[in-house]
C-alpha cells in the first residue's frame, strides 16, 4: 500500500489518541463542576449546546447539509438517538454507582464494539486486537482498582451496561456513516443538536445553578474539549477499524489518571502506575502490529 494508506492508518490511531486526551480534559472539568454541585443535565446542555454551535458553523462554512447527504441521513439521525441514550444512561450510572464501578463498566465498550463490528461490518478481530484489548482491560482494572461492585444497585449496573452497548453501537453507526464520505462534523452536530434540548428538558426536573465567571469558563471548556474529542473520534472511526479504534480509547484512562494526580491531588499507587504503563504498551502493541501487517517493509 502506498503512502496515502500508511498515512490514513497513522491518522486514525492518532485521532483516537487525541480524542481520548480531549475527553480526559472534559472529564476533569465535569468532575470539578460536579464538586461545585452543578446538575449533570446543566453540564450536558452546555456541552452539547457549544458542540452543536461549533459543528453547525463548520458545516455552514463548508456549505454542507447539517444532517448530511440524503444517502446517509437515516444513519446520522440514528447515531444522534443512540448516542443520546448512551450518554444519558452513562450519566445515570455515575449518579447511582461509585465512579470507579461506573467507569469500569463503561470500559466494556471496546469489547461490545469489536463484537458488533464483526457481525455488522464484517471486520476481523485478530489475535493482536484480542490480546491488546485484554491486556488494556487488565490495565484498566489496575488503574481504577474497583473494590466491590455495588450489588444492590442493579438498575445502575444495568444502565451502565446499556450505556456501554449503545455507545458501541453509535461507534459502529459512525463508521457506517464514514463509508458514505460524510465529514466528521455531520455526526457531531446531529448528536449535539438532538441532545441539547433533551438536556434542557431534564433541567426542568433536576434544576440548574447560576454559574460565576470561573464556572462559565469551565462550562465553555467542557464544550470545547468535547467538540475536539468528538471530531477526532469521528475521524478516527472513519479511518481505522472499529475494534482497533475503540481499543485506543484505553489511553483515556492513562490521561485521566495523570490529570487526577496533577489537578485533583489524587494519590498515585504503584498498582495504578503499572496499569497505566500496561495500557500504553498494549495500545502501542496493537497499533504497531496492525501497521506491520498492513504495511510490510
């Protein structure tokens, strides 16, 4: 394969890693706002409102239909609905489960993605992908260090698994949309434009809090980092196999681990540090082996 194919592979992996870093920054800001007692629906509304505005402006600049071409429109709308369900159930699981438990359940998403991609996209899930995913998941266990899963919060566990499976399905749909040649901003706009009014409606029941100057900047930071994360996520899923692309998201755990230590004063542990190294090495292993298979010297 020529230079173009090699560049596409590297761009896909790099896009997913940049997306993971941006999502980690967003997660840090969300946690800071949560400590300040901001309702989750208000944070989601601000996040999705900013993302919808930026992606909508980008599509207008390109003179491209906001919901994509007619051939891909049903898929784009499906991605918006499925993505909202995934986001809502994930936030619900965070509210009723310990954060560590909710997070580790959410990180079953790459496994769901690999399984769905095998059946829906007919993508192979090779030995290197399997090995890298398993070792990355082991790294997640070491970093998050779940104590005892809350067995009495059955609904929370169920919602976390629904969120992971729906998130995986949304990734598959994004890849299907990409095969139609749609720009990344199309899926990003549709998801945000659908989710923002839903979050505003939820605020009627959950309430809202008037932000100060610092909190306003933090809310804007959530939206800007989410926009960058989703653009690079969509681009990565368009360039790389779904199973491999989502396995790169384990890098998010490493980024979140570092940000937590630096900005939140969380105390690092030897076990967590080993897990972070394991995740990084596993992601590099999978990416390197795929590059060797696809682009032999």
